[in-house]
């Protein structure tokens, strides 16, 4: 660890990663909500694949994505505002989002993989650097 930050000073790089994770949570929430709205209003947009592990209706996937999107938005705005609870909620919601999108890969693979990558970055940034936001 750098000598400069051992004295209790805040690491600006860590703060930047944590804020960026909050912004990515907001963007991921918008993406999830958009994904859910498309599934609810234009469900023929998604390809249905037979013999997949989770056989949900596209409308059910729409509600799942919409709910996760709203939770991600709330956690992201909470992180940006420096709320301590938002760090834990952000990690939990990002894990749920990654798992949901993994199960959604047969319906819309590239989009789901992009969301999973965003979620993995958010989990890493909040777990490694999220504490820095609490000490503004």
C-alpha cells in the first residue's frame, strides 16, 4: 500500500471506482428496466428456445428484469449519494442481475453477456472500494 494512504487519507482512485460502480448500477438498472419493458410490451422480440433449464414465459422475464432494474437504480442513486446501505444492496442486486441474465442468455445472448460484465465490475468495485464512499 502506498505510504500516503496509510495515514487515513482517502484514496481518490478507490473513490472513483466506487462512484463509477454507482453510475454503472444506474446504467445497468436502466438497461434491465428497458429489457423488462420490451419483454412486457413486445414479447415477440425475444427468441424462445426449447429445452432450456428455466422455461419462463417472456412476460415473466419482463417483470423480473423490470423489478431488478428498479432495485439497481435505487442502489445506484444511493451509492452516488453516499448511503452505506447502498453498498450491500448494490452487491446483492448485481449478483441477482448477473444470475438472471445468465438464465436469460438463450433469449437475448449478447445483451445478457454485456449486463453480466457490468454486474461483475460493479461487484468488484463495491467489494474492493465501496467503503471509501461512506467516509465523505
